[in-house]
C-alpha cells in the first residue's frame, strides 16, 4: 500500500510538471498561464469536471475559472458535456492537439483577415480617387503605392484562407503527414 501511495504521489507530481509546461506553452499562443492550467487539469482528468472541481484543483476564484473556461470553449479546446443526474455544467479537454492548433490558428487567421479587409474597404475608394484625381503628383504616387499594398495583402489573405481551409478539411495532412505509425488517422477525421 505504501508503494502504491508513493506511485500515485509521483504521478501527481509528474502531472503537475506537465500541467505547468502546458500552461507555459499556451502563453506563446496568447493564452494566460491560468487558462493553461485549467486546460491542463482537464487534459489529465479521468472524468468530466464541474466548475467547482476545476476551481479546487487550480486554486483560482470561481469567476476566473468561469472566464477561463469561456476562453477555452471559444477556441474549442474544452467541450461542455452533460452529466446525468447533475444540473451543473461539466467540461472535458479536447485532447487532439492537431485540432486545437488548427482551431486556434484558423480563428486568428480569419480574425486578422476580417480586421484588415474592413480597413481596406474603408480606405480603398478614397485612395482610388486620390490616385486618379489627386491635386499633387506626390499624393497620387502615395495613393497608388497604398493601393498596391492593399492588393498584396489580399493576395496574402487568399493564401492564408487556402491554408486555413486545408487545415479545416485536414487536407493539410496530404502535404505534411503525421509520421506516427501507431495512430495515423489525423487526416481522416
């Protein structure tokens, strides 16, 4: 029994190290370490956890955990599940890191495209008018240069949307296969 307790303690310590690593790496993607810890706890949970369960494990306020879960739900890294006999929401981690990466990456690419496209639409007519009818050659050249920059950003966004679509359809695995002989089904999901 003592050896079993020692094994369980070592597993818990190992998981704490892994959860910390997950939290640290999520910072790279703009996610706070506390949200990363929530994901890490859910990743290693052997069952769906309620908000209170998570709060107890990450030692954060209920409000902070709720906000973190909302962020994780938005990026589809966490899934809300129904648990028979409970009125509380329960959560599980999406363990497919490919899916997590694709969801995060695609969301950010589309958000970037939307912001820049709206700005382009707001200024394009003005720049076209100045390029054609400007009162100085310097202003005309500047407007033409800006219009060329807008054209180049649209080429970039067309390419990034092809990349996003290839990720979403998982067609990307045709070009960048996962070299894991044990489980190479990422391209078929």
